């Protein structure tokens, strides 16, 4: 079996290596770190949700999660497809503790790829490497991903590797580059809030693996590693997007921020991109109006469709990682009623 190469990358000027990091930051380089700008309200909502009965949380969650079963997920994807929207399917999972759980995740994804083909769905899959054992046994993770990529290729399909918190960034990119030596039907996600991402993108494109989803990044990361100012994150997003376009990469433009959608549309026009060079991507249940406008204007749009039995644990963990989401949910509820 091929071994995963170790991280050999030099950090750019903006992101010194962890050894050079002031000690006060060392405890907080992972996604659990808290930034000062979370509002008290978001924190309170996030803290109180674990005590809210599951059926009530389900009412909040059902807009964002396509149910627990494969049948419910298929129905959601079919409805999206009828609206001219593609999907990417994510099996909700929690941190795994045993290699057996990584095998189960891989089997579930193989089943989903079969279902996509059988039901003629316009969909691919999104995979989190931690659910495939990245932090337990990187070689097992690589092995399972190689099998899944083979299976996806047999079904003429594609795998997008989600990006998780900064503990996983280097390993995720290294595993992706290893996979891409054999498989072209795999792509990666990069996060515009990370100071290292611009350099990563260039390295990935130079390795011939420029197939991206570009997002802002969902985890709470320390200032040492990630831009904190919304304007700076947006500026970096637009700069990285332009770099990707200039270097001929394929880009999934994943955002609901209309300022970024506007910046992307400007770049699409400036560089005369055709539909096969990019797509817009959005989360299930978030701003369907913007999604419909993009579809109506002739753009390819893909919606991220999470589903699975672990929806409750997943929602709770996401809220703990980033209480900002609680604020979004509340805003949406207020606007809808
Ligand atoms: C298809 C897709 C895949 C993604 N994959 C990853 C990934 O692999 N790794 C990663 O770190 N992040 C991922 N993200 C999340 C992303 O990093 C952002 O955290 C998220 O999209 C919010 O950023 P935004 O660009 O929409 O801008 P924001 O300014 O944060 O949001 C714009 C508006 O969109 C709405 N909104 C945004 N997010 C939500 C939400 N969750 N619930 C309700 N309303 C919301 C709010 O009304 C908000 O005002 C993904 C996002 C998308 C769309």
C-alpha cells in the first residue's frame, strides 16, 4: 500500500510554522478555539440547544438536513434535480473511535454511489476524511479513499473531499495529492479564511490537481492561522478565486454571501468562463432565493445535501464549533414567520 507523504510544505510569510508560534496560541490552533467576536446571543442559543427536546430540534434541522434515511435523501435530491440543481451528498457522522466505523462510512458511500446511478440522480458525494479514519490510521483512510474513488469511477461519479478544522488541513491536502496521482474524479475543498490557503492552492494546481470547492471556512480558528475580519476573508476569497481562474482550475464557488456571488459573477464575465469551468454551491435550506436567481441566470448550481441517523449529534457539534450558525438559524426563523 502507498504511504501518505508527510507534510513537507513551508508555511508562507503569513503563517509561521507551529514551532515558531507564541506559546499563548499553541493551545488554540484547533477548531475548538473560541474567538472573541462570537455574540453572546449566538453562544446562549448554542449552549441551550442540547437541552431542547430532540423533536423540537428536528423542526429546526429539517430545513438543513435531508432526513435520516437513504429514501428521504433521494427524495430531496430528486426535488432539487427537478429544479435544475445538482447535489452533493454528505453522510452525517461524528468523530469515529474505531477503524470499523471508518469501514462502515466507506460502505455507506459505496451504497450511495450505487443509488445515485440506479435512480439517475444528478449528484456526487462529499466526504470528510476524519469519518474515513484520517486521525486514527492515515493509511487505512488512504486505502478506503482509493477503493471509494475506484468505485466512484466505475459509476462515472466524483468525490469531493470536505475540509475540516486546521488540525486536518495538511494531512487532507497530502492525502488528496496522493489520490490525484491515480484518480482524476476527486476534488478538494479549500477555506479562504486560512492564511495558508493561497499557497496551498498554487501548490495543488502546480501538482495538476486543481479541482476545488472554495468556501470561507466554518470552524473557529485562531487569528494566528485564520483571518478574523469578515472583509479580509472576503477579499482573500475573491483573490484566491481569481488566482484559480487564471490558472485554469475548476471551481465550486461555495457561498451564500451575495457580495461574494457578485464578485464571482464579475470574474466569470471578465474571464469569459464557460459553464464547464465553474459551478455555484450552496447548503440545503440556505437562501433558496439566491439559488433560484443563479439557476435562472443560467449558472450551474449544486446544493450540499447532508443526511443520516446522526443528524442530532452532528447539529450539536456544529453549533458548539461555531455558534454563529445558531444566529443564522434564528434569523431565518424570524424572517420566515
Ligand atoms: C456547498 C458548501 C460546502 C461547504 N463545505 C465546507 C467545508 O468543506 N469546510 C468548511 O470549513 N466549510 C464548508 N462550508 C461552509 C462555509 O465555509 C461557510 O461557513 C458557510 O458557507 C457560510 O459562509 P458564507 O460564504 O455563506 O458567508 P456568510 O457571510 O457566513 O453567510 C452569508 C449568509 O448566508 C446565510 N448562512 C450561511 N451559512 C448558514 C448556515 N449554516 N445556516 C443558515 N444560514 C446560513 C446567512 O444568512 C448569512 O448571513 C461549505 C459551504 C457550502 C455552501
